[in-house]
């Protein structure tokens, strides 16, 4: 990113600020300000100037943070004003629902039809209200939306068997990921250890896995497969246009796929896409030591999001799941880190048979049961694990005061 102006000029005058605002302004990335990691503050005009000749702009997020999605919407509007030849790619959708995205942008589906047919609740499960403004922006302006992701079954298969262990016909066309940078392995190792599998894989309780641990390497490849798939879809969109009329591809995805260039940017460059800009939101209460050189091309400061007391927030269990035509219950595909499901002890591979004594027959049964949970209450689950039925309690924390 070529941003030479590192000043913070927003006007000639100064205005008084409150004590709380002053604290925020003293952060390494003040609220409502742009910063180039390792250089200093810059301006929106300089950021936009750097985007002028780029092929891809990646906008990161923490999935459940409303402020991050508001910032993404602001950036989409700003980018669209400068580059109306835009395509928006979303991590949230697997490729198999691309037709549904096309129908939505064309105005052929209602909001509820779109969410239902794209399998939003079972595939992504995060509150759709956080993302709907982005989807409506694309629809209002008839901006093509692209599904960037792959089916979760493929990621799980690669995690278990490695890339070569999955037959080529089952890889959804995803090619072998570019080898990871050594720094990426350093970045992923503690994340891998947080998954709770590492202690069982080592010879001694206190022994930590290293970069040569076979299970860790499979974990790395599964993460890279996700990055590769999204990069490959972005590359495919660019390749479908005449070289003199290529659009701006804007990728909406988790910040972990973008930061430090380890994920999607690394895979894009391996495929010959070099003109990339990575822009990330930065919560002003984050430790400044994390904002290292190459963290992103630029970051935008956002005041930490704190829900108002008593505000109606959608409850989240923190699982990806599906229903099988042959068996009953919700089959758990993944468990989010630091989620209620993880705290309760749910694991990928579990089958949730009942919630609060009610049998689960379809996705809405799970969604409705979780939505009914009031903050500070417990949700009993009947779970089938490796042929044994067990009881698990999901504890929903009270609202912060």
C-alpha cells in the first residue's frame, strides 16, 4: 500500500473532547482515525488514493462485533463511490449457494427466502441482522455478490486426513495451498493448542507440540484450504473479465484470514494477484503491542462495542450444525472458540438430540431453543457422543451491567 501521507489532518480547528474520548484518542489507533501500522496516522483520502489501481480490497471483521460491520458498510459505500465496477465476495456463503446470491441481488427473493435458501442459520449461524445491511447495499446497487467459501465437510476431511488424503474429486476444485510462511506457523501454533487436542498428542503432559507435529500440520493445511478457496474464487472472478475492464473485488471475511498477509493475501499472490489492499478494524482497547508492522495496510479505530443493559441481543450457542435425512438430531460440525458451546463441553461430531427436553427435528428447532434462552439461564442438552448419550448444560451468561 502506497500511502505517503501519515499526518492526521482532519481540519484546521480543534474541538474540546470529553475525558472518555480523550482516553480513546490516546490509544495507538484513536477512534475514527486511520493508522498505517509501523508508520502512524493517515487520512481516508490517502487510503482511497492507494486503492485506485488495486484489484482486491479485503475488509476484515470479528464476526459478532456490530461496530465492525458498520465500518464495513461505510467502506463499501466509500469504495463504491470511487469504483462502481465492484464485486463483493463473502466468506459467509459456500460456493454451492451462488445461485441464491444471484437471485437475491436481482431482487427475486424476499429477505427471509434469501436467508432460508442460503442456509444461513446452519452454515454461518451468526446473527443475520449484523450482515443484512451489507446484503441490502449490494442488492440496492445491483452489485454482484460472490460466495467465497467451501463446504465445512471438506475442511473437516482435510483436518483429519491432510490434503492428499482427500480424493481430488472431493476437493471442490480447490488446488494445493501455497506453502505457509514460517511466521504463519508461529501464529497458528498457539491457536492450535487452544483447540484442546494438543495435550493428547504429546508424549508428556507438559510437552508442547512443535511445527513438525503431524496433527498440527494437518490443522495448518485445513486453515490454508479455507484461505486458498476464498483466494481462488476471487482469482476466478478477476479472470472472467477482460484485462482492461477488471472490477474491484471487495472481500468480506474474518480478520484472521487477512492480518499480516498470512492467509488470503498470501494465496492470492501465489496465483499472481499482486494488487491487494488489506484494511482492518481496530478496537481501541486492544493492546498496542499487537499492532506490529505488516499487521495490515491500514487499520481504522473503533470504540469498543458494549451492548446497552437490557438491549435485545440474539443469543448464540456457537456451533455449526446440520441435519441428516437418515438420523435425528443436530450434527455438530464445528464449535467456536470461547463460545458457550465450548464452555459446555460440546465437540465436533456430537449429535444434539434434545434441547430443554424437546426433540430436534430441523434447524429451526435449534434456532428457536437458543433464542428463547434468557441471559443468565441454563439450557440442558441431550447429546449422543460415540454411541453414548450424555447430558450437557449450556450456561448463558447474564447481561453485563
